[in-house]
C-alpha cells in the first residue's frame, strides 16, 4: 500500500517517515515527503541521522519525480541537504556509481533552468557535492 505522507513536525516524525520510505525504497512517497517539507528545515529534521542510503533515495526521488516539475525546489533541497550534519562524511562514502546518480540530478537541473538559481549557483553547489 502507498505510504500516506503528511508534513513532519519534528525530527523524530521525519526520521520515522524517512525510515519507512527507505525500507520500502518508495521513491514516489519520498518525493511527496520532500515536496511538502520546507527545504530550509532539512538540516534540523535530519538532525544527525543522514546516511548514504537516505541521501541516495532523496537524490533518486528528486530526480525521478520532482526535477521535471519543480527544478527550483530540487535546487533548494540539494542546497540545504549540504548543510546537514554528517553531509561531508556521507558524501565521502558514496561509491562511484552513487556519485554518478548525484551528477545526473545536477545535469537535469542545468537542463531545466529555474529562476530560483543561476548556472553559477549550480556550479558552486556541484563543488560542494565534490562533482
């Protein structure tokens, strides 16, 4: 059955939803979660719980379900994800193929321009993601 997603009010709720989404590898539900979650709140909601698996399902959900509709929102999420605790650690542990997935999402963003970011913004964020 499809996970019903409502906006998480705190890090605990967010963590529960993320764990359920990740356990089911439900990218559509993950996209729903990211669509209703204010990107600015991501670092607080993730707390110290960011893991490689979570980063990847976020990237995949954004790539497959959100980038075509709202590239600006994707950019915001990528920006605030990079401010989360453990981001550098998680990034360092990504495999070559996983890094490639992140790169694909950035490529999509440069194809689907938005007034919420410039190509320069995108380039500097790519550096943060070590691409």
